[in-house]
C-alpha cells in the first residue's frame, strides 16, 4: 500500500526537482546542488534529496492544477 502524500510534500518535491533540473543542466554535480542550493533552504539530508528526486517520476506525486493556486508565494503580501 502506497503512502498518501499531502500537497505540501508534492510542492516540496516539485520545488526541489525544479532547482535540481536547473543546476544539473549547468553541469553541477548532485552533491554540490544539494550542498549549495537544497540543504540551506530545506534542511534535508542528502539521502532524502535523492529520494525526492526519484519521487518526482511517480504519477501520484503530481500536483493538481487547482491546488497550485494555494501555494502562490511569488506575490509579496503587503504587511503594512
């Protein structure tokens, strides 16, 4: 039986894979990607990093389009 994954997990998988794809195309080794770009932001170990990269190919980890609107962090909120 597969584990149920929440939307925040799926978003984290998508974000980490986006960062990974961006830097892997530049030729940066996996360990450097984890050390420079993933660990400081997400605080996950290297093994978890590799598990999340492999988790992205599983279809149940796709984020439905209607759920993406819940996580719109690109717009800055006015805290004034």
